């Protein structure tokens, strides 16, 4: 559904003459923000890249950033995240990055060791939904989760109008949320050969001498 269709459907279900288009749009936006806090699905994944040129001064966090998935240098994962207060105490040397921290003041990812010029960095992350800016707009969740948006908006509307159907609308929202999460998990594992990695590699074992 596009934004206009969502608005019409929400107004039809709530069936109140005092529910304006503008107020319905507010409930839709509140719902999208709420869903972003609760849901992580493949269609929310994004990739940003940066090639280091000259001195490295940080990987700027994208404006639509919600949560990090991975950070790589030349295809190699940078696995260790450290608190910024601990990061600033590290020696400023160049090399292959193994640690990263998010600098609060500038909203950048800093790396240690510092990558050299020419290093390709890749950030995979979960992003905010594309804005529903016009009545014909659709986005990542409106195309697969129309019911989720509808009943989330109805739940917010029930708070506003003190509607006794609040519990029913909220229960429906939670059910649709659960369905989409389950679908996402099923998609992630479909056709995969699952295995459990051991806690240690053989190189971790040091025999007593």
C-alpha cells in the first residue's frame, strides 16, 4: 500500500468523523518510528563504502543509520568494538584495523590501527525506512507489512481518542510484528546448511610443558 491507501484504510477501520488526514499521517509516522525500533529485516540493510585517501579521519555514520551489522577493511571484518573512552588511549599507529569505536561528538567510526591510504572500508548496517513523503510513496515496510502499519497507527489513535479497542489493535500489531520477524528468520536460514562453531580453535590449545 502507498501512503494514501494506508491513510484511507486506517480511517475506514477506526470509523471516526473527527480523524483528520493530518492526524492519521502523524499516527503513521509514529508507527514507522516504533517499527524501526523493533524490527530488523533484510530490506532494511544498507551498505556504505569509503576508500581512505590521505589521512584517515573516520567513517561518517550515514544519516539513516539505525544499527551496525558489520564493518570491514579490505574485506576483512573488524570484530572488536571498544568504548570510546578506552579507544582514545590506544596508540595512534597505521596498520590493519582490528578495533573500532563510535566517536560521539562527530558521529564517526574510528579505527585502530589507522588504515593506510587506499584501504577500502565497508559498513553494513540497518537503515531507517524510506520516507513516505507523498500519497503515492511506498517504502520497505509498507509493501510487505501494511497490516503492521495499520494496526500500529490504530493503536496510537486509540490512545489519542481513548478508544476501548486499544487492546485489540495493539494485539493485532504484535501478531503481525511476530509474523514478519518469523518470516525474516525463515528467509535467513532457507536452504542453509546450519552448523555450530566450536568455542575454540585448535590453535587456542596450549599443552602443558
